[in-house]
C-alpha cells in the first residue's frame, strides 16, 4: 500500500501521504487512498465503467489536485467509484499533461462497505516532492 493516513495533520478532514517511484505511481496511489477513504476494501470496486480524462496544469501539485477532484466529481455527478487503470504524465513547454483511464462502477451499498463521503480535495498542505526514491505527496480531503 503506497499510502498512509496522517492523523496529526487534520482532525475534521482526512490527510494522507502517498509515494511512488514515478509521478504516475504517485497519482495512482493518491487515487487509491482517496477511494479507500470512502470504501473499506477498494478491491470490491468493479470495472464496469471506463472514463477517459485529460488534464493539464503548469504546477504538478495542482495537476494532482485537479485529478483527484475529477474523481470526486464523477462520484458526485454519476455515483461512480473509480480507480486508475492507466495514467500517463508528459511535460510540454512547462506544462504537465495528464491522460488517464479510470475504471469503476456505480456505488452499491450492498457491495461496497462505505465509510465516509469525500466532498473535495483541498489545497491545505497540498504538496508534491521529488525524492531520492521517487515522488511523495501530502493531500488533505474534505469529508
């Protein structure tokens, strides 16, 4: 599990730290951590629906912010629980370009042991750092 929850950062929200050898692994880990806040076992999320997204931002941390909020949007607008199937991040002229395939299914309280509802990803303490082992992020989720 390439993430952990940080109880010392937020008391009314959920804070998490995630990591990966690449930016793509980091973004996938953050997406799994987001899903795991809402569902006890993310392995119960089926793969009935596929969503393609494309995002860009000049700042890598804001790209992560937009990416995770996109997942929250689909949960709210279409009642979908989503996981990352593939994600690719490229750089062009100082802009980070993300293309991702998300897969998931409709929320089903009989199938998914629901925990809390994530309302949004916040900018509070949001950060991404390059490290000697890869990439690390801190994210706070509004629940």
